[in-house]
C-alpha cells in the first residue's frame, strides 16, 4: 500500500525481523538516553542489550504465535523510516512488541498508520485483547496511544535481585 506523502508500507513475517535492526538501534539509543536519568537502575542492562538478543527473545516468545513486521519505507530516503512488530494468537492476546518512527518523519501520521494496521491485523487474527508496553521514561507517547484506543491498565514495577543483572541481559536459552 502507498500513502502518507510517498511512504510505502510493506508487511513481512518473522523472516523480516532483521529488517528493523537499524531503526531498533535508534529506539534503543532513545530508551537508553531516557533511562540514564529516569530509570538508572536499568541503564546498564539496556546499554548491553543487542539487537540479536532482542530478536532472539521476540522469536522465542512468539514461537507459537503469529508475528507481523510492517515497515514504513521512504524510497527517497533509501529504506525504512519506521516499523511496527506485532504478535498475537486467535482467541488470545495481541501485543505491539515494538514500534518506532525516525524523528525526522514523526508527526506525519506514519506511527498512527503502523499502529492502526497492527491493531486491524490483531482484530482479524481474532485476538481478545491487545496490549503494548511503554518504557517508564517515555510517558510523552501516552496521548498518541490513547488516540489509537490504548488505555493504561497496569503499572508494572520491576526489581531484579542483586547479581541478576547479568542474567537478565543475556538471551535466555530455550529447552
């Protein structure tokens, strides 16, 4: 599909996950910058997290679930300028696993289109509820998600026992 001032949207399965790597690294840098002041307990772990570890985590978590990767591509820029990774299972829960739009392209409706496409896909899949997580230091995006039908339900606080940081940032081994 084409739209939003020359932006093309392409949809991929789990085999397309590596296509988000450059943008994911921008998102990770954004979260790390915020974590250093707003969530310093997690900054070290976030700094150590690699795309390969995150990819493997997403693939393992969604081994028995559908996974959808959508890219927003600007041919003039030579590649993706945004992405959304969503997962779900019929009769189960859907989740926006990760979403990001390059700062130079924000405010053009790209993020909203990606989010709406993901929600429509999860609806078609037959999910009973859809969720997404927002990093604690990124509350400024809450009004954006609210405009697309997402509302706060829980506040999750995380504590890691002393010495568990190294374990938390290494990819989990699957049986």
